[in-house]
C-alpha cells in the first residue's frame, strides 16, 4: 500500500497545533484516505511552547504523529530535512492553519499514487477552486504566477499555495538542488521540477485566507523576485538534467 508523510512545518504555533492536528488526524484516519500515513510536526526553532505541545500530540497519537525539532528557522529548511529523511512513498506538506480544505488532499495524493504525476499542488487559481481572500492578495498571487510563466515558460498555475505533494523519487532528485530555505522554496521546487521533466498536477482547492498569517508581504515579494532572478541566471536544471542522463 502507498505510504504518505504529511509534514506540518511550524514556528511558534502553540495555539494552532492542538486545533489542527486532531482535525487532520481524524480526516486521514477516515474512509476518504485509505492509505498508510504519518503526520510529521516539523518545528523549525520555535521559541514558545510549541515543542511541548508537539511532543504531547505525538505521544497522544503514537505511531501516526511524530514531532521533529529542527534548530533553525525557515519553512523550506524544515521541509528539506523532513522530506529527505522520509521513508514514505510520497512526501507532502500543508500549512498548520488548514486554510486549504482537506477534501482536496486525496486527489492531491492520488495524482501521484495513481495518476502518473511526480508532483501535485493545490491551486487557488484553478477555475474550479473556491477562494475566500482579499483583493490585494488575489492580485499579488495572480501577478506573481504570471511573472513566473513569462520568465520560465512553466505550466503550473499556483506556486505558493501551502498544499503540495511529491513522490519520494522526485523529491530525492529535486530537493538537494533547492537553495532557498524560506518561502521561495515552493517556487524553486516547482520550476526545477518542470525543467527537469517531472509531471506537475494542479488540483483545485477550497481556500480561506488566514488573517493571522505570519507572512510579511513586502519581505516575501523581495525574496521571491531575487529568487526568480537567481534561477533565471543560474539555470540549475541544466546541470541537473545532465546528471540525470548520466545516471
């Protein structure tokens, strides 16, 4: 049976974890997700009571929930550590606020387990998606993804939705090439995946904006633009494709 790691990267989320992990656990244990699974709470250097809360949840749910402490901030860094160490067939992640409706998770995983895709992403820009979000954030998201398409000729529609899955085989090839350890990790992952020849599936989602988000828009936009320019100049997939052909 296909096995799946569901990583929940967190930083100072002592209040959100006790609310979201039981909901996620109950969903995965239900009839809509008949696969082997594990939730990994990836604590990237929290300074509040998150470690104690994470360990308590891991103890309460035993084999199905694991707490991992990572002594460095950065969502991308947390995903690198947990995905590359995972023994599961498919690695995935979602934001702790569960902004993306869980009903999209089985199709996300199914695209890889049964659909022949290597990467699957939640897309807030898919025509069938149902989104509750401010106009400002909608414009920023659409503009950013339009810029990615113009610069790289990519086909995926939404780089930044915190709801993604990758086959272990693809993750082992792509993730070591990713330089970013923060929010640009997602974009870098998808650009590299497409340029390296991996198949990426967009999955429509229901999504509600978290008004308590930790994302600082101005700093994130600056980081994203620098990352895009770095990839455009360096083209790391060209070196990677050469290595893949020689494997």
